[in-house]
């Protein structure tokens, strides 16, 4: 094996090792970004499949995931209009191993909130819970009530 061949082999091995390391370091925000790319390009079902593939325990909840896919697929152009993207509403961290991300997902008809819960039991983030709802307007009205305002 000549020097150039050895150098090429070492370079390829180092690059592959770097990709493996990047995969292990995936954080919740990166997982959600991937979800929304898949959601836009491949639809809700495939995006959910990929999202839930991060957690091997979700294989036991196939009926619940199938139901969730059906509900999320119903947010189509006929029902909520065109999809325009998403914006971060909030992120909450509970210790070092639990993270919540909430997003405003923009459609013609109305905004929908998507909430992702992530858990890191060891060295890898996994989806722990995903849900969506349309209660944003009600909640923001509630937060504007006087008893929530600092009157000092």
C-alpha cells in the first residue's frame, strides 16, 4: 500500500468517525429541525416515524403512534391550508436530561402548537412525548388577565 492510498484510507476513516460522533451528539433542537424538514418534504407520517425511531421503547406504542399519525395527517391543505413553517415559542429544561420544545406551526387557517419532550437516559436524546393542539389563543388571552400581571 503506497503513501497516498494509506492517507486516503485514514482520511475516509476519520471522516466516518466524525459523522458517527456527530450522530451521537444530536441534540433536541437538531432532531426537531430534522422533523420539520421531513414533515415538509415527506409528510407527517414519515416525519413521525423518523422522530419516534430515536426511542426504541416507542415500538410498543404502535396503536397510539398510528392514531397520532392519522390526526397529524388530517392537518392538510383542505383543513388548515398551506404550511408556511414554524417558530420556536419556548424551550424549557428540567435538569440536564429532560427538555421541552414548543413551536408555533404556521398554516393559512390557524396556528397549531407542536410540543416535543426529549429525555436523555444515558448519552443520547430520545423523543419522550410529542403532541399538538390549537389552544394558543385561549392560553395567551388567559395570560393577559389582570391576576397574572405584576401590579407593583
